[in-house]
């Protein structure tokens, strides 16, 4: 029987081989190749041969990090992500609170969910060009609407304004993603055991208290999951800034992905600079994800450590009491007590392990 | 009494906000579809109209007279999305089965490894990938957009989480006694068990492959190989600068299939999003 089990183990390796080969060929090798190109002089359309930079291996990295366009792109990317993530998560949380609240019983939830999620499924490239047309000048639908409603007499050339351009991208991102975030958060809330909510209701907690003290702490992991995936997606934002205004006006909507693309596939085709830029973004993404997972992990460990400390404390107190008793009582009684103590100690360590 | 009034007020606010957001979801697409049927002069006079006009055919003629070829883009996108989804779903299930059913030495390290590489975005590998593909003269080969889907770490993770509690080893054992080989067991017994997970993951894999702009934009230079998102990006070009109606029609042609399929499958898609978060 044992021999047979060993025989089956080889299928574990066998069935993983296709995945591993595809990963090595299409992910690992390209990453390493990208890293290597970052240290070379590879540029020019269609060039594939390269020489390593011998005088200053980090020249491309320095060039990218001191390039004002890259710095601007990095700032833009962070600003665009932050200002779409905050309203997105707040709106999603508000809708989650409303939709999962038993007392308000919102009707038509199914239709609302379908409609809120819809923008997420539409090709981002299409959305970018659609919004470019909607904000058209002199006669786009948005201008038409504003004039009809009497907000303005003459059409406004929206997209030459840097703030408006960024604002529209932030709006598009929020509009595309709040529905997705909401569906995920709702499923998280529905996963919480209903007994906890019943207990809160019995204790007389109102809606707001229930939300902040019961719902929120219980969906912490899902919130972190949303934060990390949104951050990584946001740092790679490409389709919408690329097609909405091609990074303009005056680089106001240039993101790092668009910068890297432009370096490599337009102008003088500087694959080496683009590769260095990619690696810088890769390192930033790795650091941020590690930090975020560490934050969550530390909190769990902290509570565990606190539990251990508490148990140790109570154990010490017990021990002291026992010693006092020991002094008072006779030897035969103490042996029984120590046995009980040993048992308790065993249970204590078990608890800690759990 | 007061509490009821408060409740009613809150309810009214909830419905107002929800209806506003619903309108916000529909409006851009509605304007797009209506303007696709209107002439450029009509759009220039009044860019918003709730009622369609009858210039759709005219717009279509102008649209197709230039480099925009939605049928070609549709077919290319379909080939890539179907191929990539099929490979991703099959090999992710196979890898997940290897992780769940067999007791091998590297199982745990391999799983940790998959978790670690889950978050690597395709963008950071692109320069190396492009150089590699260019060197072997495959830049306009659709296989280069399909094959990488064989290694989809996040899908493997999802499939494993699904399979772990739902696979009973007794069924596998009895199939072994009946003389079935391991590969046959996977194809005939395990794949059917995984159907719900496969359906969910297939939808998302298909949509993300269909909507992908970055990789095809980097690799494809041949107009005959252009995918739908690249076709869309052509509408941004100068040749359509004054043909508003045609641009809206082009956008509509790319969006309409997606919206129709979405509305048909919406129930499963929403459930799938929810499932992915709980399991993931």
C-alpha cells in the first residue's frame, strides 16, 4: 500500500509540468530577460543584439529615475489610483451597508448589481474613446447637456485642462470598478455568521454601530484583498490613460505604463530604458505587496502573542497561589496539586498552539 | 412613529442614489448607441438625443471605407479568447488536481510558489517577452497571445480552493480499482466535478482576454491580425476626426456583443465575482 502511494506521487509532478514549462517560458524567462536588458544598450526599432554597459551598469536605471517625465508619470499614477480608490471603496461600502441591511430591505438589488457592475465588463479601450467623444469640443454630449441645463452659454474645451483631464480619468476608473468592489464586499458580509448580527441586535446596537463594530472588522481580510489587487492594477494603469488623451495634456495623464510603452515602442525605441522602468515598477509593486501582507500578518501574530502573554500571566498568578497553599498544606496534598498544575500547563500550551 | 419616518427617509435616499448610479451606468452607452444612428451634422447640432435617427447604414459605409474592420477584429479576438480560455481552464484544473490529489514532496513549496507569483502583472515582463518573440519571428502569430495562458497562477489557486473540499478520494480510488489510468480519471471524473468553478473562471478569463489591449498592441503589427481593442484604438486616429457618427457606430459594434452576452449571463457573472472573493 505504501509503495503504491509512492507510485502515485509521480503524477503530482507529471500533471504540474505543463504549467511549469509555460511559466518558465512565458513569465520567468521574459522577466529575467527584461532585467538583463535593463543593463544593456539595446535600442532601435527591431534590434535584438546588445552589449552590456561596462562603464556604468546602472546608467539606464539612473536615466529613468532622473527623467522628469518618469517622475511625473509615477506621481500621476499614484494620484490617479489614490483618488479613484478612496471614493470607490467608500461608495462600495455605503452600498454594501445598504444592500445587506435587513431592516431597510432594498428591493431590486439584483438589477442594481447587474447595472453597477456592467461598466467593468466593457473593454477599457472602448470606454476611453467613448469618454473622449462624450467630452468632445465644441459639440460633445457633455457640453450639450451643460448648455441645455443653462450652466454655460458657450461650449467648454474640457480636455485641455489638466485637472479636468485627470478628474475624468479618475471618474472613469471609479465608475468602472465600484460595482466590482461592491459585489465582493457584499459577498464578504453575507459570509459573516448571522448569529453575530443577531447578537448585536439583541445588545441594542443601531445600524451605524453594527456596521462599524461588527461588519467592518469581519471583512478586514477582504478589504485588504481589494486594496492589494486594486493597487497593483492601478500601478499598471494603461488602457484608459493611453487612449483617452494619449497621456496629455502636457503629460498630466501620463502613467508609468504609458511611459514605459512610449519609451520602448515609439520615438527611438529605447528597449533598455523601458526595461529599466519595468524593473523599477516591479520592485515597487513587490515592496508594496510585502508591506501590506506584513501589516495583516503582524496584527494576527500580535493578538496571538498577547494571548500567550495573558496565559503566562494567569499561569504565574496560579503558581504563586499554589506556592502559598503549598506552604500551608501538607506534602501529600501538594503532590496532588502539582499533578493538576501539570495538567493545566499541558492545556495551556495546547491553547497557545491553537 | 419617529423611527418609521426615519426609515422611510433613508429608504428614499437609498433608492434615489441607486437609481442615479444606474442611470450613470446606462447613459454613456445609450448616448453612444443613439449617436451611432445619427449623422455627423445632427450630432454637431445636438450631441444628446434620446431618440435614434436613421443614418446607421450611412455611418457604417464611412466606417468600413477606412481601415476599421470589425468582423476581422471580432474573429481574431474570438480565436485568441477561446484558445487562451480553453488552455487556461484545462491546465489550471490539471495543476490544481496535482496539488490536491497527490502526495508529493514539492507539493507545499509549489503551492507557496504559485501564491507568490500570482500578483506579477504582465506589464513588467513585456519588454523581455517582446524581444523573445521578436527573435523567433513570431510577433504576428496569434499563438503567442494564446499559449501564455497555460500558466495562470491565480486560476490554479482558485481551482485548488474549489477542489480541496469537493474531491472525494474514494471515487478516485474506486476508479483506480476499475483499472482507469490517472489521466483518464482526471478527464472523466475530476473535470465534471469542477464544472461550476470552470464556468466561473472561463467567463472571467474570456472577458479579460477579450479586453486585453497591452499585449496585442505590443506584438501585433499586421492589420489582418488586429484584435477588437486595437481596432477600437484606430477610432482615436485622425482619419475619423470629423466623422462623429461613424466613431460612435464603431464603438457600438465593439460593445454591443459584450453587453448582450453580459445581460444573458449576468446572474452567473455576479455570482462568480462573489465566489472568487470568498474562495480567494
